[in-house]
């Protein structure tokens, strides 16, 4: 529990207390006291905990419209991080023991948060609802200078360059999860290309990779997407959650959704799903969308082929999860899910699936099992 400043003290006493600390950002705190004393209290609590705090979570933002006021609690961390950039071993900067930082729905952009990557013991960064940086601020962080290893970004709108810089800033990434809210400032294929290129920098250490986006954004906006050969080189990767199209590619003519005839049936020379996936996966989750699946592909056989008898790949696989969105306008069902469940169960592998039926005219979704 972090020490708290007594909010019951008068605003005059709080101002006096701040000035006795002689902080370099003293004026910023003093200016906010009359309007948002609770934010000043939080900032002082963070400051007072600087020598001992190991876990810090900011789960709600104040209702003030001024972003600098909403960021006030972060000021002590940012100041300490900037000092570490020049004196990485100087523990007098504070926050030298902080290992976990979670920032939730504060309206702060990744570029504004970025300096905290330099805190010496920070290993896990969790961001929820992070905003895009429309001002395109520059990052003053050298590549591979951060010790952050676990990055979890949920329901955020990030510029592809910012997400890439985040990965490049880290010396070693073990766990990277990104749950997309929308693609901001670029189209989907550019966004994914930039992000996957950055992920490859950590192919020798990455054990978990989760890239989630709405299927409609993946398929409707990816007109031509090549097969992803880089995933097969990630020998340390044990958990993968990804859209099928991002793995296997999408080569087809311009499509009109909701009809089987619109998808090109022209077979293409390509590597198999077995060969494109990382070889040592333990936990696999793939997302499919019927509206953009080729009628000439046997998707059931592809999944069975993961356990090819004459191959050493995928011998560690213990769990397979399928997330499938079915187009109600199409009668054909491309996956024999119960057959797959029996097949994997016989081999000691957990197989689970979720099917979404979209009734667009009624705006409802049904799912099973």
C-alpha cells in the first residue's frame, strides 16, 4: 500500500508541503491544487513511494479536461526516468524497484508514457485504452535500452510507428500482446507489416505473441497480404493468437462480401499452415472469417496436418482454440469442428472452438457451443 498524503489538509497547507519538497516540477503541482487537489494528492503519494514501490496501477482518470492535469501523477516517474537516461545506476533517482506499471484509460499517448521504459527494474508494462499521438512526438530513447520484457496493450489505437518504436526500445521482449481497437493513421496492411517487422527483432526470446483485431478490419481492408514466413523462425514461441489471414496470406481479386462466388478459387503455390507456424507452439489460437475463406482450401485438413507423422514440428502442442465468424449469407460451413475435436482429443490435445453467427439485418450475434 502506497503512503497517502492527507487530503483533509487545507489547500494552503498542501501548497506549503509541496514547496518544502523543492521538486523540479513544483510549480506544476502547485498550479493544480485549487482545481484538482485529489490529483495532487495522488502525485505526492507516488513521489513518497519512490524508494519502495514495486507495482503501480493507475486504473481511472480524473474528470478534468486538461491532459497535463491528468498526467500529474505520472510526473515523478517521468522525471526519474529522464534522470536514469543519463545515470542508469543512480538509485537516488527513485522508482528503482518498480517492476510493474499499469495505465488504464487515462487518455495519455504512448509517446508521452515512453520515458518510463528507462526505469531500471521495470519488466511489465500494461496499457489499456492508450490514445494515438496525433502530434507525432519524437522518442528520445535508444534502441534496446529498456529492460521491459512483458508488454500488454489492450483496446488501444496506436500508430504503427509508435508500436514499432516500443518494441525496438526493448532489449528483450518475452511476452507481447496487442488487442486492437482501431487502426489509426494507416491502413491495416501497413500497420501489420510495420508491427510484425518489429516483433521479428525479438524472435529469439519471444514466448507469447497475441495480435488481436476485429475480423472485419483484417479481411475487408487487407486486399493483398503475403504469407508470413517470419513466424516459422520463432523457435522459442509457445503461445500464439493471430488471425488466420495474417499467417497464411490473402491473394485474391477485389471482393464483394457475403457471396461464395466472389472469392477466387484459383489455387496458389504456397507453404502450408504446418510450415508457417512456429515449430514449438504449446498454445495456438487462430481466428477465421467465412466471408473471406477460399472454397478450394480444406481448412479441416490443414489443422489435422499440424500433427504430421513424419515431422518434428508442433510436438509440444497441447491446446488449439478456433474462433470462427460465420457469414449467415453462406450455407457452406468450411470447418468440421467436431471432427477436429475428436482428432485432437485422441492425441491428448485440448481443442476448443467458438462460432459466431452474424445476422447483420437484425444486428444480433449467436454463438456456440
